[in-house]
C-alpha cells in the first residue's frame, strides 16, 4: 500500500532502498553522539549488514518527497505488541511532520492493540516526539525491554519505553486531520498489506 500526502508518499521499503535507508538512519543517528554514553554509540549507528538483517525481521516504511527517501520507520510485531523501530528523519528535514506521519501510519496499520517504542533515556528530543504523538512513558520499562527486545543489559539500563494503546474506535490518521481537499490525499492499493 502507498499513501499519498499531497505530492509526498509513504510507502513500504524494499531491498532497493537499502542505500538510501542506510544514509537516512546513519545521518539522523549522529544526534546521539555525546548524548548517550560512548560505550553505546557507534558510527555508523547501523552498519549495512545490520540494516539488511533488521529488514528481514521487520517492515520498514519510508517517507518520500520528489522521489527521494527522507525518513524511515520500522515496525515489528512481537507476540501481543507492535514495536516501533528505527524512526529516523534526515536532519535537514526534521520538524516538518514526516516522522509524525510515519508514526501515525504505523500505529494505524499495526494489528495489535498495544504499540511500544524504546529509546535512550538521554534522547530527550525523541521522548518528547513520542509523547507529542500520544505515547506515554511506561513504568515497567525493564520488564518490557527484557520481554520484547533483544538488547544487552547495559542498553536496558539506559533506555526507556513509551507506549500507546489503540482505542476500539478507529482514530483518524494524522493525514486526515485536515480538510481532505486541502491535502489532496489519495490511497492507491498496489497489493494487499499484511502486517507481520
């Protein structure tokens, strides 16, 4: 499925997007340098081999403008929850709503009622972003990180988990919050999308 937002596009990423995804993720992840402990910071944040492995475990969507991938976000269903993974926007395109659109799309597409995201506790900008989009800090973060993620103990110590529950009543997607004629939204179904 592809979702058009005016001239912009949210679409499922595939193997041919690897290099563009690699660039988006690793450019945006430079924000963590100096914010998280040195023993947890890597440059690049996600080597190509790791990205290919992650693409095998989860679904990625990209935000495209004028044919260029500017933002990516992944999600992964783990038992009874959906994990939002790797939400990154190129630095020069941040604070323009692309991350919010991708996150909203993932939340509405998720087949589970509960959606969780983990991030570094020092990444206050990321925490504010998720809170602005309806996610709440979870008090049992250690339990959740051990149950749903495969991360080392040191990362568990330094991370937080935020979550949101979908209501039974469908909520409008963020791209529907404005007058549809203003946004000129059209949805073109290319194939049936089935979440993990």
